RNA sequence: GCCGAAGUGGCGGAAUGGUAGACGCGCCGGUCUCAAAAACCGGUGGGGGCAACCCCGUGUCGGUUCGAAUCCGACCUUCGGCACCA
């Protein structure tokens, strides 16, 4: 921790200026966005905050630079919509209810009221008339309506899936509530339970989600992560024969991307959750298998999939026959096989898969090489061989390359009806059911006569009842509310039960961009005319932690709604930019337990919103995040203070000085270079270097003021343009100075300055002269110097000559405008 | 573990194949002051040299190139995500 920062003696009262302009802008409604504005639209959205209580400096870090970018677009001439809202459903509200006895609604709405006030202090261009709060029925009734559209389209279905279960609290846990395999509240070892839940068929869109053609500019790393998350692999589904057991199911389906290795199968592994495990377990293995399954229910997926942890399993005592060679191989259950991927069963080929290899070694299963390594001497493998080679021990496919073998075997499998070529995805259907109170009720009814019946659209919303019990029963708190649960069937009017699960909050964030357009629209989730006008979102900003889930869900939603004819576009966000994470002064993630949390209110009151905005942008590249610094912000505050002084100076005092035409020209050059730099940097979210350029500009202006070498008109131009360039970053500060200079309100309704390439051009440059790649001299030469002249001058340099003396120059490299490199023979 | 990033002065960072360290913090020196703070001006990667200058230097090791912080390979460390935190 640093010592107390030295105070800054400001020439102005930042708190008064912040207040004055926030009130004035509010009164004038300059942030109200007119849907009919004829200028081109620009929809710039930042991920809405969860109303956790206080606005954290992390929220400022996400929102202030985003606002700066939106303001820059506005000054470029766009009609900019930059809305804000609250992601108001979710687990923390329910935890507050349990631990402090505050109703989730009260807790959430109080937090929102507080954060709304704090958000205003940022001075952003939010149009508050468009604010959304998704725990209110005006919002969530449309979640319900949308769910029903997914249901009608066959994209919502009911199925079984495991949830984390605390046997002691008798409740479902979120992964976050599990610490080292134990319930965070009571410490009991967790297990998993299968429940009937609602799924959305995102897998049906897997291929389309892999197509990024419709996106304009997303970070490459996010596209890679989405691609890997979806995890498309082409392979073959092949059935092993189990008809010897006389079960209803005669075949065991496995999926493999390496069908060329099918002659190397020496065992089969089923996921512990596989439906056939029970039927295929022999009498004497029942106890061992049951124990193993119970153990697997405690393990997380990360543990199960780790290539470090030992691969374990238990033989079921039954066998399956490989259709290609008629071999009978043992069936195991093992937790490294997941039910959610492929068919939940793998053919074990230890010679050519590392996990299978580890498994076979542990259980003494044979390892049969069927793809011969090119330089193979016939000896045993010490690890699985994964590369190319020729087929061996493989019947009639002997001698083919593995690629040829793949095709030939797949052809024969399809011809004989043993299986088919297919595509598998790592991505799984999206489970939206949550056994919780604080979420959108899923609008379905269960009737003994009619089965699953959707709630009719014209009776929405299904309101979340205000009275709920939060005692742990293992069911959603809604299940204990008889008034809510008991209803009549919309079809037969007989007695029926409501669905008591609520929706995942990612449901809300999948379409909230549409609701901002008119949060009060009551004929549908959004106004279709406004959607045509504003959608898709031009620029989205937010944390990279949403790379795969939220951003994939939202893309899926929009594609599904497009197919239903609800939307006429199929990507929600054309451009994406991810900011990094702001860290505490100790370079650690901010957390209450570390005590390194920065409260923005205090520093905003002291130094002003603009000093905080500028400092957050100046710390470093926005996408990389960085540490807060109580001392560092002093530098930014001091700089704004110097800018105040600079802009407030009376240019007529320069009349007394000695005008230097070269200084005037240089000052114009710096002005135009700065405009160009700011324009390009703000365009690309490079706020830190834009501010550094403005700092250099202010340093330059100070120097020319000190020697009075420029005329008042040049000075005036520089000062005005300076304010315009700084306006997106420091909106209150620049508005105040703009007014004090008598310029027309509002600076934020002015155009961003334009630069002149001619005036920005340098006429002299520093030419670097290298000898064998080492810098030996720097020459000041005209910018348009040609190669011959540059070389000639380089050779006349005495410093260079001391290195080249007596040696022949074998080669000369010339980079125009930069350097001459003399390579000696 | 798997997927994705990032490592540069005392600190935040700049430079994305061509002058390493822009800009800022901190520190040192100066101006002003009775003094201090603030403000303003100057200096500031490490080592050597009276100096001109020279050598070293971008996580580690190796490679490509006239030239590498930047490109390639291996490794180390830190961070984000891994499907119920949002």
C-alpha cells in the first residue's frame, strides 16, 4: 500500500461542475435518443450490470470507456443509442433472502435505486427512458412469451439432466456453491441428482453458430473459443452387438473420430450415467458398479475430464461384439466418458488414444497396434500413437493409409448397416430450468389428462408470487406455494399443476438488446419497427468471461427467432470488444476479503468524474485491464488541472511575444497529428494512447506559450480543438471550459475535429543509420529523401565511417522514411 | 487437465519486423517560500568512462532474418472460461 497520495490543488471545483452539467443535460434531455433522427444509427451496447448493491470501480471500468466510445461515435455524426439496464434476476438476491431475511425483490430494487444514482455520476449518455429491469413483469412476461415460441417451434423440450445436490441441505446447488466437492453452507459432500428439466435445442444451430460470416469485427480469440466450445467433429457412429443379453436394446452405439482404429478395440467404456449400465451389469458386479456410480456423481466435470487424474472404471461383467472382426470385448463403466458427448460410450483403442491407453494400462487390458508408426520397429508402445501411419492388424484394410482406411471402413459400416457417418458436437443443449425462486416462471402447466400444456399467450405473464418460502425442500420455493402451483388446465379446465422451476438468467440477456428499443412496448417483446431501425447492435462491449456462454446463447436466440420469422437478421452483435479486469492497488483481483476494493464515490467526489474516467482509460490498453492506483490518478487529475489553465489563458497576451513562423507551423503540425491520432485510437478503443497524445499536445502548447512563439489565432484554434478531442473522455470538464470560452452549447453536439494530412505531415525525419543491424547514427533529413541520397548521406557520417573503415559494404537495406542498414562483407 | 490470453525500467505502460522505454506515476535536482505543501522547470533502464562514447538489456532456452519486445519451436509464471456466479 502506498502512502497517502499528495493532494492536488485544483483550479476548479469538480464536484460542482459534475453536478451542474449532469443536471443541465438531464433538464435539456440531450441524452434522449430520437428514433426518427435522420442521421445514420449507431447502437452501442455495454453488458448490463448485475445489481449487486454498490457500483464498483469495475463497473466504471466497463462503462466509462464504453461511454467515451459511444460519445466519439456521436461526434462522428451518428445517432447513437447507448442504453443501460439491470440484470436483476439471479442467485445473489436469493442468498440475501436466506441469509438476511430480505425479500429478493426488495433487495434487488433497493440495489437498483442505489446503483442508478451511482451510474448517473459517470456522466454517460444513457437514455434513462429506455432502462430495463428484467425482474419486473413488463420484462419477464416476454421471456415467457419467447419461451412459448421456442416450444411451438420444437426448440424447447423436457429431458432429464443432473443437478448438483446437497444431501444435507436438501437443495440444488450452483457450482459456485461447491467448495472442494462440499456444500459451502454445511460442508456436506455433494452428489448429483437427475431431474426433469427444460432444454433449448442450441445443438440444432451448432453449424450455423460456427459460421461467423455475419459478424463484422469480433476478437479472433472469442471466435476461437466459440469454435472450440462448439467442438464439431466428424466421425462414425458404430454399433457393437449385445444381443446375447436378450435386452430390448440389441446394440451399443459408440461414436469415434478414429474409425480407422476399430480393429484395435479391446474394451468399451460407458459413462456411469449411461442408461444401459444397469442392464448390462452382471450380478456379481452390481455392488462395485453401484459404488462407482455413486462416486462419479460426486466428481465435477473438470475432474472427470482432466488428463492428469487417473482414469478409473469398473467392468460390468458383460461383453460386446465388434462387428468388423467379430471379437467379443469387455464393457466397463468409467467416469472419463461423459454422457453428454457423442453417445456416452466409447470404443476403447488403447494404442491410439491417450486416455484409453492410460485406462488399459491400469486394468491390464491388451494394447493392439493397428496404425503402424512410419518408423515402427514392432516393439510395444510407451504411450498412445496418435499420428498418421499405415493400417495393420486390420483384416482386409491392411496396408492402407489411415485416411484411406477411415473412408473404406466407413463405407463398409454404412453398407452393412452397422452404423453411419455422423457429426458430433461438444456443445450440449442449454438447460434453462433452475430450481429457484428469483427468476422468470416457466409458463407451462402439467395436467393429468392433457399432459404438458403451455400457458396461453394471452394470459401472460405468469406472475412470480411475492410470498415465497425459502426453506430447503429440494424443490423450487415456488413448489411450496399452493396458490401458485394449483391451477386449472388451459385445455380441459381440470385441476393442474404449474411448472415451478424458473429460467436461467442467461435467458434474459439473450434478447435484452431488443427490449431497450422500447421497454414499455406491450404488443410483443419489442417493437418491430424499432428493431428494423436499430438492430443489429453495431458495437457490443463487455467482459471476455462471456466469450462462450452468454455470447453464444444470444447468437442462438437471434438465429432461432430469425427462423421463426420474428427477426429479419440473424446476428445480434456485429462488433464486439472485450475490456479487461481492473485490479486492486496490490495487483490482485478486487475482493472484500482482500480489502482492496476501491469505492468510486469518494474519489469521484474529490477529483471529479472526468479525472476518474480519464485515469481508467489511461491505465493501459482497455482489453488488458490493470491495477487501480490512488497515486496514479493524481497524475491524471494534475494533467486536467494544467489543461484547465492552458485553455483559460487569454490568447491576446501572445501579441506581445516574438512570433516564430516555424513554431506556428510546428504547432499546427502537432495539432493535426493529435487529431489524427485521437480519431484513430478512439475508433479502436485505444484510449490510453489517445490520452498520451493529448498530454504531448498540452506539453507542446505549454512550451510555445512560454516563448510566446505563436499567434493568438493559432492558440485559439488549438485550445478549441483540444476541448473537442477531450470531450468524449472528460464530458463535464470540457463542457464547462467550452461555456467559459463563450462557445455555443453543447460541446457534445459538435463534430469531432477533422485533420489535414498536409498540415500533419513532417518535412524532416530522423533517418537511422545501422551497420550490421546496430544503430550507429541518426541523421536529420528531408522526409522525401530518396534511396541514393539517403545512402550517400549515411556513408558520409563520421560515426558510421569509423565502423565501415577498410571494409566493403556488401549490401544496403533502405527502408524509406526510417533507416539505412549497411551490411559489411 | 482442456480451451483462450498476457509477461518490457522502481511502478502502470509505448513501440506488432526497422531509433526499446512515448505518456504518466515515483524518485532526484532546481525555481518560488521564513518553511513546507501545491504549482512550475530540468533529470531519471543497468554497467563502465573525466569525456566523446562503449557494452548489456523486453519471463527462460533455442531458431528464422541484414535487423526480433514483435515471427517460429520448447519451457516457466500469471490471468479468464470450463456449461447453476453473472
